[in-house]
C-alpha cells in the first residue's frame, strides 16, 4: 500500500426514507481493519437508474485521481443499469482508479502483495465475471420493481381507486383556485 493512495467512498440510497448508516459503517469498518486512511464519504439520495448524481459527479470529475481507490459497500450502490455500470467501471480502469465493492470480496484483494501475474489475471477475470452477474442482477431487480409498480397502478385504476393515489391533498381544487385568484 503506497502512501500516495487516497481512499474515497461513495454510497447511494434511493430515497430519504432509506438510511445510509449500514453501508457507511461497513465501509468505515473495512477501512479501519485495513488501516486505509479514508479521505471522505460522498453520499447521494437518488435513484440508481442514472449516473447524473450531484455528489457522484463531484467525486468522479473533481476528486478522484490516478492511483486513488473508490470503495462502495455494494455494487448496486454504484448503479442499477448494467451497461452504464460497465461504462463507469471502464472509465475508472482507464484512469487507473481502483474500485472495491465490499459485497465482492475478490475486488478487495491487495494486488501489491501478489507477484504472480497469472494469479492477478485470474483474480481480475473472476472479478469481471462476478461484476457482470451482479450488474445484471441489479438491473433485473430495478426492472421487476418498476413492473410491479406499473401493475399496482393499473390494478388501482381497474378498481376505481385511482383518485387516492399519491399524497393526500392539502386543500381541494376549488379552495386552491380561490386562493390562487387572490394572488
């Protein structure tokens, strides 16, 4: 482990109701156990569908440098689109930024301790296969969730219960129109 390696963490949760504590605690424990000096943890509360996320963008474009390490608690915290995950990981590889996923322990192996190039090649290949499978699983989970939501909405419409979908109104349409006219 070189002194110039900087360790950063990224964590994403999909909604304000979700707590990021578990993922962040897992990363902090991992870094403490290995004596990795964690520089900063970047957190977004946003869907994993797209990579246009404020804290992630800052981390990727303004913070991470060649030789740095990015640590995530789970691969699906990076994203839920298989192709975009692959693109992001290729970006990091092209820029010599190591990515570790704590739910894929082989990504956390210290390569600096390994002198056998064939062993390194095998570990890299295993990582690519596992990441491909996890990425596919993350996308499939998102697609199943969206399908269930569409089916639930349609079932509500079919039952004639569509009027109570969403947040309850603070005031009636008529009261709103009356207040709006005053403005």
